[in-house]
């Protein structure tokens, strides 16, 4: 009877399909510490998103629970998706890396012509979201993951060239520049910079010559200095953002408004905060309290000490744990993907905090797991699923580095 059932499977499914499913099914126990850190950040992020955004939600929709309800829907999609992805070996993304990268490029191209009509608090037009019925998709979030899996595949397939030929390292920057260039056309400067940084760090972590990385960083620093001192050739929206960052008295009711309100929130929070729900700046002073500038509300309500303990340290532990998983993996592609994902989460968190504290220009970048938004949250949770899938391999000692 057993042989008959097996023969029926072969007849209807074929041997190759059955073999392929088994080949990419991740088995073994996942990393519990990493999962706990992810779920902790999701929970506290959702609580803070509601606290930061209920005033704006009530003003815009008449329902103070509007943002929370939608975020819960995103979580209801993202968490099961994370668990499903955690059962799939990361090696499958290598097989389809070019396809994933191409889809991201298509979405980045489409959004330039078909997008929602959104303006920033300062009046700048945004072309970052593709409307699909009741939901929108932000292609730049897709592009981050696509770039990571594609770069990892290129470096894994050409390991010797990456480690020995500096010219090949320069070639590796071509897919980075293409994606970053399309995102720049969306007027999404922070995501552009983030994509370039992810690409450079992945090349360095993948074995690229250290001197090439150092030269790239030096060139980048020189380029930034040149731009700051000669910004007339830049688009007006970039110039105004840079001037608002450098000159604290520049346009206080316009380009500096959001940053100033953010600093007021952080300052009024002091060491121990005003208490959960007691932020004053979220009462329509801070234009994006539930999104890009949620960290300033966190600081105002929790205070410096609690923010460090309950937010910054858990983010740091998450990134550290992710790198620990990657360093133990014998599969080089899976290790590169995990490191790329953790670089993305770490850099995005750093950039967001840098923006809301005035250390970096106000260019708009979300805080992972905290900021309101469906595409980013679902993709970030799926990325955590990729890391958890990779961690399952560590249950088998044959997959662990000696």
C-alpha cells in the first residue's frame, strides 16, 4: 500500500518537485533568543506606535484606534509570514536572486509613473508608494531585501574574484548603483544612502579587499564634504534639507519645523520621561509622530534611561545575535544573507535615530518594528523569518563552523 501511495505521488507531483521541496525545507530548532528579541520589539513597537499616533489618527479619521487597527492587520500578515519563511532554507533565494532583483527594479521603475499623491510636512512631493486598491506598496522596502539576496549570490558564486580582484569589487557596485539611482529619482535620499551603505558593507563582510572599502569610505566622506560646501547643483528639495540641518535658524516654520519639534520632545522627556501616553509634541506639533519621528515620542514618554534600556539595547542585541548566527553558519550564502539583513536593520535604526536627534539631515526613514506602515513591517518580519530559517541549520552540527 505504501509503495502504491509513493507511486501516485510520483505520477502527479513528479520526482523533481518532491525532491525540490525537501531540498529547501528548513528543519531543526530555531534560535529562541532571536525570536524573543523580535517579538519583544514588535510588541513594544506596536504599543509605542499607538501611543504616538492616536491623536493624529483621531484628527485625520475620527477614530483614535485607526492606525492601531491597521498595524494589527499588518502584524496578522507579517508574523505568520515570518513563521512560514522560517521553514524555508535561505538557499532558495540564491536560486531566484536574479528574479527577485528584477522584480524590485520593475517596481522601482513603475512607482516613478504610477504612485500615490503624497506631500511631506514641508510640502515636498513624494513618489514612493504604488497604490493597489486599499493598500500601497513601497518598492524601496522590497529593493533592500532584493539587493541583499542578489549581492549575496554574486559574492558566493565569485568568492575568489571578490577576495583577490579589486576590479570585481567595483563591478559589484553596479547593481547597487542601479537600485540606489532609481530610489533617488523617488526623492528618497535616506533610502538611497542606506542601499549604498548596505552594498558596501556586504562587499566588505563578503571578503572584499579592506583597502578598497577604506578608499570607498574616504571617497564618500570627500563627496559629502564637497556636496555640503557646493550644494547649488543639487535639487532644491535636497538643498533645503541640508540647509535646514546645518543652519539651526533656517526656516523654523518650514524645513526645520519637524526636527525642532523632535528635539523639543526628546529634551522634555529628560532622564525618565513624561510617562506612557503623556507626550505633548504628538498633539499635532510633530507632523509624523507615528512614523519617521516615532523615536522622539518614545524618548519624550520613556525618557533617556528607559529608551536606552527598552529600545536601543534590544535593537543592539538583535543585531548582535543575528551576526552570531551568521558567523556560525557553514553555508556561506546563508551567512551573507543574514549579515546583510542585520546590516540593514542596524543601519536603518541608526539612521532613524540620527535624523530625529538632528545628527543627520531630515530625509525620512522609518524605525524598524516601530514606525507605522504595512510594506516595511511585513518585509522586515519576513527578513526575520529568513534569519530564523538560517538558525535552524545550527541544530545540525554538520552545518556549524568548527
